[in-house]
């Protein structure tokens, strides 16, 4: 039945469900799960915040049962793979930052990797780069997924649970199902035309007539429950070897389409690519900013170096004593110049000598700050600086200017702490909303299109496609310590706006007197060395938005930027967990005791 006829009725049903609590289902069936937004919570004993109430509850339950923050993060992430399947899952990859109770901060890079046989011209045909959708909806855009290896590695080294125990809550969610909400519906709607080409995607996420399932109906995923069970039984090898690996390779090499009128290009991933995949433990970036230490993700993500460079630029201003317009002008300009450097100098460090030390040097930041006119917005694109001259390791990679990619996908971020002071900030993704559009037949998860994060239109850029390489990311899972103790943990989805969102939250919280929930809720703007600054309508229409326009800023309206989550460790020993009050339908923040 056409969704449009049934939707008002179902809205009514959904509203009744929300008011009435448990979902009524026919006898003999177990109750499905449902997302219950709750943007803030304060309390003790650990905290979790994600975009989804079902995932946050799984994290809190794991903490209550004695699990640590890494255990709870993996439990919640596995649930998100079910309830947020268009943003993340085992078909993709991510970056997990962990602060250990002894104060050490480390990170795990489970970024997807280009199959060994990929070449720089993989997305160039007849001398012309493919358009984004042609590149994306294909087997070719899928990198070797890293999520399962990342979970396994993090649990092994920093958790107390096995992968088997950690994925158990997610198996139940996949089996019982959850109530489809408006966000989920809209994400399916955005992909429906492409899912229709792929029977496995179509049957999982569309009604028989090819329209999205209505809000208020139940989404189950028995194939994913079975896949998780196999991982629970056999560990990561179930995913990287054997039948699941076979099915991934087939779906990539021969996209499982039927009756498609568009071309779904094949990829070159092999069983060997999967077998040899490794998550990498990396030293995070560290930036001292106004007396606190900001840790974030090192290359191949550009998150840590770009947030860090912008903070170093901003440290030269007394932001707190400026008007909001003047402070935000400096925020936008610092971001503009940092993005010029990010675009030219960040790629997979195994393939390009990234001048991390130079990008994060205070002296380099001073040269960039000197280019900022306090009374006038610069005209983008501004050229990159030369961080190599400030790099103690003498990074010798030759940067290459590139236009900013301003696309924003979805992704998801979660932040978790436990009673012992372990803190996790984890961003993971399948790149675009809906990844490459291909649900691996019989396995219940979408593949990523992460390889479109390469500068795939260039055969010379440091971030060009190469076999075995990880595409540059913008993910910026961040943890801030004060005197070695946890102070803040934040992160967001949103493609390259991840960087500007994390930066803006830090500036709003540390410099501009906002609480963490206010810093997350406040309207956002993202300047990424593009002529116009992407901004939410509420930002453009605010007094500071008008003030910034008078300084020469032009804005490109964007419906929503990011979907952040964060934690603040309060002076009285409690933890404040904060999620979005409105973006993406509102997130879910909970604590182990005292606040919900
Ligand atoms: N693929 C993006 C990145 O790694 C994240 C996806 C998104 O949020 O757009 O930076």
C-alpha cells in the first residue's frame, strides 16, 4: 500500500505507542525495542550517550553488570549496527579513543582499507572521474570493513568481556526488532531508489511495493542476528574468513542487483584482503589548549590535526572577552585556514609522510593566525601553509592543494565512561547514509562506500586511491583531560563537518560560557575553506549570524549539521551526559545511577 495513504494513521499509532509505553504485538511475540529520546542525564557510576535509546540502554546495562567502558561501548555499537544501519555497522569502520583509568590515552583505527588491487584511477573512466553516486553505489567503493576487528582488538586489550558477550544484547534487538521512527523512515526514503535495484537491500528495508516501511511499524533483521551469532561463536574469524567473508567478496565483485537500469560497478576485494585486515593501535593527537589537554584521532583521520590546529590558532585570542560575533568570526577563520592545510597534507601515514608535528605546532599556528583579519572574512579557497617547515620529524611529504569536499554523510558517535575512570569516545560509519546501498545477501548488513573518501578524482593527491591504503577521514572522537583527569569527551558524525562541530562544541564550552548541553544544542556553522560557510538556519538568523554577514561571511543554509554526543566530568564527581535535543530526532543520554 502506498506509504502516503497510511502514514497519518501510523503517526497516530506511533504517538499512541510512545504515550502508552510497550508496543502491543500479537500474542506469542516478544515486545520490540523502541528509541526514547533523553538529551541529558547527570549521575554516578558511569554514563553513556548515543543517538539511540536502545543502544544507550545496552551500554548502561553492561556497565551495571560490571562491564567497563570499552565493553559497554562495543555492546552499544553492536546495537547501533541494528537500529542505525544506514550510519554504521559491521560493514564499515571507525576510530575509538580510550582513556584508561591510569591516565593513558590510546586509540584504535579500524578504518576500512582499499583492496590490494585498487589503483589510483579506480574511479576514473575515459579520463573523467565518476560522479559521486556512480562511484558510491557500486562494489568498488567498499573498503575492507574494519569494525569487527576494531571491537575485538579494543575488547582484548582494554575490555573485560569477550566479543561473544558484548554482541549479545544486539542479537536480541535484531531478532525482536524495533519501532521505526521518522529518522529511520527518512533515511530509507533517501535510499529507496537505489535499494530497489538490490533484492537483499530491498527485502530488508522496503515494503513489497518498493516504498519505505511506515513509521510505527517494526523492523527486524534475522540475518544480522545470525551474523552476530556467528561472530559470537567463532570470534572475528567468522567475519574475516569463511562463509561471511565469501559473501562479502561476492557482493563486492558481483553486485547482487536485479533489474537495475543503472550501472553498479564491480569491485576487486578478495578473501585475502579480508584475511589480512588489521585494526591498528595509534598514538592520538594531543593539543594543549588553555591549560587542558585535547586528545583526538591521528591520521589517517584529519580530525585530530585539524581540530588541534584550529585550537592552536584560537589560543592566540581572548575569545571569552570578545563579543559572540567576534569570537565566532575567529572560530570560522581558524577553521578556514586549518582546512586548507588539512586538504593538502593529511592522508594515510603509511603512504604519505603527514607532518603531524608541524600541523600541531604552536609556531605554525601563529603563521596562520597572522593571516586572519579581525574585521573581515577571508575569501576561500585560501592556500595551504607549509607545516613541514615546523615539523620536528621533518615531514617531507609534498602536499597538494585540493578543493574541499563539502559533502556530509551520517555516521554515529557514542561516548561512554565507567566508574573507574575509563572513558571511550568512538565514531564509526559506513560513510554515506546507506553506505554503498548493498546489503550483503543473507547477512543483514550494508557495505560501506568509504573509498569515496579518497580524492578519487586525482591520481597524484596524497589522498589518492592506492591498494591497501586507508582513505582520509574527518572523524574526531575527542577526550579532554584537565590535570590528567577526564574533563570532556565529545564527537559527532557529519563528514568533514565533524571537525567543525567538535571544534565549535569545545569553543562554546571552554571559551564562551556554555554548558555542555547548550554547547551541543547551539546552532552550528561549518567553514571548510569554501566560498560560503555551511550553516543551520538558526545560526544564519541569529544576531551573531547577521553580525558575521556584516564581516563578509556568506552562508549556505544546511538543514542540520552533525549529531553530537558528549560527557562532562563535573567537579563534584558526577558525570553529565549530553545528546542532541533535536537533531536527528534527539539522542539518548543516561547514567548508571542518579539520573535516569
Ligand atoms: N566517511 C566520513 C569520514 O570518515 C564519515 C562519514 C560522514 O559522516 O560523512 O570522515
